[in-house]
């Protein structure tokens, strides 16, 4: 059976499109439709498409995925039970397979097959393991890198005891010694608006990760705006020190991002750069990024003024 036949079978099982849509959520980099399609391809290659429980487990095992949550498997199983109509035995079998993926300790023969499929990425050569690692890193970008590095090595070492692939040893060493290209995007963000987000998106095409650093600017009004939900999976830090002190306290090299709207901003930032050079105990890297033309007139000050008249929403995320 080929992948097309798998898709036909899934359609016959009556899985709604909203389930597949969840795998397109913006915080997913590995646990996405690509992972889902890989599972379907493995099922097709092994001629296992006659197992409805296996197909349903594949579709629903990551239907709920929040990298900040420790109950994704339980929540996915609950979602399946609440939203899919099937006989009691089938639902119980699928739910248990989903729950088994929490530890990948199978409770049945079919669960053992699915756990093997789900961990197939760990049996791949090093180049694919590197791509996988970078995807997981992006999913957990809200975690400080030093913490991520220690926890990730711990997880990979545990998985190494389960999967016999020497390339995993190389991956573990890679994570232990990797220094990702990390940037810090500082600002008072009072509020964080579409122009800021435009700069952030451009920075993320350059850097492996961008930390949002919300500083207290004594020359400006203290922020009373929450950061938008679009940033909930980013690392967000607050600081009330000099920016140079904050950057040095991170404990790893970073580049500072400065957003520019026009030539006036450029002149101002050049002056600020000289201060940063004077105050930093080490070489400091700064990248200035111009926003797109449609955002060059937007400022937090202007938005606060418009908010008083109820016309600020169009500039906010």
C-alpha cells in the first residue's frame, strides 16, 4: 500500500481537517505535518494500513502539543476520546498507544510497533539527526540556552539507552559543544507592535534564536502593556540594568538587534552603539535591521497617543 492509499483510508475513518490543522501551529517545528507524513509513510512501507488503531494513534498522538506542557500525551488522548466516535475497545486501544508515547514503554504489540515508528528519527544518520535537533531547539526556544543544553543532553542520553544508533553519540557531543547563533532584541516595548514584530521576523531569518529583552528605560514611561500572545514561545527576559550588563550575565555570546525605521533612527543608534562600546567589558556585536516600508511610521509613543482615542488596535498584534 502506498501513501495515497493511506490517505484514502484516513478519509474513510472520518478524521476532520481541524485535527490536521493543529499540526500546522506556528510553534511546531518537528511535531508538525512532516512528522505526521513520515509516520504515514512508515505505515505504508510496512504494509500496516489495515490497523485502524495504528492509523488513529498516528493522527492523534500529537494533536495537542505545547512544548511548555508536561501533559501533552494525556491531553491528546483526552482530545481523541472526546472528539472521535468509535467503539469502546478501539478508543481504549488508541488512547493507550498515545499514552505509551510519553515514555515509549509499550503496553501491547501494536503499541510497540507505534513506539518504534515514533522514534524512527533517532535511527537516522547524523545529517538528519542534526536537522531534527535544530527543530527541537526551535520548539524550546523559550528556554534559556544553558538550561536547554543540559536538559537536552539528559534526554538524548536516556533515548540512547533505548535506540541503538552510534550517530546518537555524535549528536550528544554536538549538543554539548554547540554554540548557536543567538541574538537579543532589547526594548521597552510599550507596547510591542507590528513594527517590532517585523524586525523580529527578519532577525529570526538570520539567527538561530532571538531573545526578547524588555528593559526599563528611565527616560520613558514604564510599560503597562503585556507582550502579545505571538511571543509566548520566545524567551522573554526583563532587565533594569545597563544592556551591556544584562548581555554579559547571560553567560554566552549574543548579538544585539536594533530596529530602524529611518535615517533619524540610524543616527540615534550609532550614538547608542558608541556608548555600548564604552560600557562593555568585551567586544559587542550589533546588527541593525530596517523595518519594511509599511511599518516605518509606527512608534510606541504614537500608538499610546492613538489609544486615548480608540485607534491603536490596527498597529498591535
